[in-house]
C-alpha cells in the first residue's frame, strides 16, 4: 500500500506546487500589465524594473516552500514592503506556513505580513486609492489565505488523529482476539487433559499389570483386557466429543456434573483401586461448582492411580448453600512403585487455574504418613 501511495502523493505535490507557482506568476504579470499603463505608473522606471525582478525571483523561490516555508515567508514578507509584484508569492508562502507549521508560528508570520502591508502603503502610496483602503484590502486577502491554510492544517491533523485512533483500535482488537484465542486454547487443553487423563491412566494401569504379571490367571487377564478395551473405547469416544466441538465456543465442550462423581469413583474401584466416597452435602450443588468438584476428584484419582499404586483413597465432599463446597481427596502411602511415566503433575497447575476461575481455593501436598492430600473450597451461592 505504501509503495503505491508514494508516487501518487509525489505527483499531487508537484501539481499543487505548479499550480501555486502559476497563480503567483499570473498575479505578478497582471500587476505589471496594469502598471505599464502610463497613467497608472507610479514612481521611477528603475523601481518598476526592480519590482519586476523581485517578483520573478519571488515566484522562482516558491519551489523551496516545502523545505524552508518559514524562512521563505519571512524573506518575501520583507520584500513585500516595497515590491508590489512579489505579493502573489508572499501570499503563497503565508498559505504554506499556515498548512505546515504550528498556529503560533503562523500567527507570528501573519502579524509581520500586516506590518509589511503598512510599510508598503507608506513607502509606495497609490495616488488613485486611499492608503487605508489599500491596507484593508491587503488585510482581507492575507486573512483569507491564512484562514484557508489553517483550515487545511486542522483538517489534516483531524485525519491523522482518526487514522491513528483506527490503527490503535485495530491493534487492540487484534490483541483481544489473540488473548481470547489463547484462553480458548488453554481451556481446551485443560478439558482434553481432564477428559482423557482419567481414561488413559486406567488403561495404562491394567496394561502395566498384564506386562508385569504375564503368568496371571486367565480370569484376571480377561478382566484386565475387558477394562483396557472399555477404557480405550471410552477414551476414543471422549476424544471424538472434544474434537467435534473444537470449533464451537468453549462453553459447549462436554461438561460433567457433580452427579457423575459416584460413577467416576465406581470406575476407579472397578479398576482395582480402593476408593471410599463420603457425601455430606445439603442441597443441590450448582452446575459450575459441581463441574469443578468433578474435575478435582478426577484429577486426584488419576494422580493416585499413577503415583500411589495400591494406596487407599478417601474422597470426602461436604457443604451447603452460603457455606461453600469442600472437596478433599486423601490417599495413603503407595504399596508399589509408581508408574515409570507418571509425569510431573502438570494437571495440578491446570486444576489450580480452574479452581481460581471458579472463585475457590486449592491446596495440595504430602501428608505426614507418606500419602498425599488434595483439598479445595468452592463458593456455593444461596
């Protein structure tokens, strides 16, 4: 865009410069033609010749108006104190200063031009016109030129401010979109971790059992294989659900409720874990608190299965409206070595973010007996 706009801008500037030069030259030519009339010629011939030379040089100097607008204007204002034919070039210089310089600078040059007008009517009075009338005519013309230049100056400033505001708004919109996409990716990552981590940990536990006990009874092998098949099938179904809604708003991702917690505990129990669930709730758990509580229990059971094989797990939920919902999951010390690919507990980081977004608190850490405790409090509005 910039490459194509630059030539057009340069051509426009050249056309404007040429037009203003021709206007100033035409003003000088018309003034000279009028003064060639013997009845209108005032002053000696040498002064008329000097006036013509000054007018030509002033018009030629207009090609420097963009580089040195103030300096050129001051020189032409000074020449206008005695030269009548340089007035056109002086008006163009005033216009340039008004367009390209600050209003304070424009006002100063304008005042000097008015003083130059006073000096001209004193030094070169017109025998046919009153000096005061000539001075008022000059003030009117100069004021109109400066006013026009100031109008263009402020209009350009307005356009630039609007363009700058539009650019800032575009940048802010892009940043908001990027932040929204980042939050959406984080939410989807948490959902996929929570949905698939539980299923895949069940599958890994039973696959590991088959690997380390190849001589197990056929009945145990069949049960482990069934759990592996069901867990793999369910994990595949969960993955399809998540992928199916990736283009939908994050709020439309498959969400469990607190009523699914007993089923979650039952699945872990059927996988060989010793899990005890104690429910001391009064009332119906709200949807947001229930979903967060489900994810807390799910993450705790997944971590216990990976990091504390053979441990006993106790799940305790209690609460009532206005008092909040408390969720605590404890496990005893593991009886066997943890899984070799247990991971670094990244799920707890995402869980802490989830609890914080729900307005709750989360704490976790080892117990004195060698186990692990994960506890959370969630708000429960009335």
